[in-house]
C-alpha cells in the first residue's frame, strides 16, 4: 500500500536521510538512509514488498529482516499520526 503523509507533516531530505516535522506537535523525526529509502519507495506508489526489495537491493540485509523493518517503520509512522 502506498504511503501518504498527513497534511501537517513537512519533509526535508538531508545528507543523512530525511527529517519529518509534525507541525501539530512541533516534533521532528529523523529517518536514516534506509528509512528514507522505504518512505520514498512507498510515497512513489510502491507497496511494502517494493520497499522490502529496495532495502535488500541497496543494503546488505536479508529479506526477512527487511520485511520486519519495513513493517515496523510503516506501523510507527501510522501510529504516530504522521502517515495515512
């Protein structure tokens, strides 16, 4: 499923990943390069399987770990209200 940030979330790419600003709470979240890759893949219309494949292709990580990592990140973004 593609990912979409809530209207109150601003993003900025940095040399170290992506920074998210939750304007409602005034909180910053920082995604490392692997988290940034997952978010970019999902926001471009990919699903979680595409994000897992992107992680496996870019980083030295096995498929099972990549799957757990993608699921955990997406769940955390949704629970926090950053993503829909």
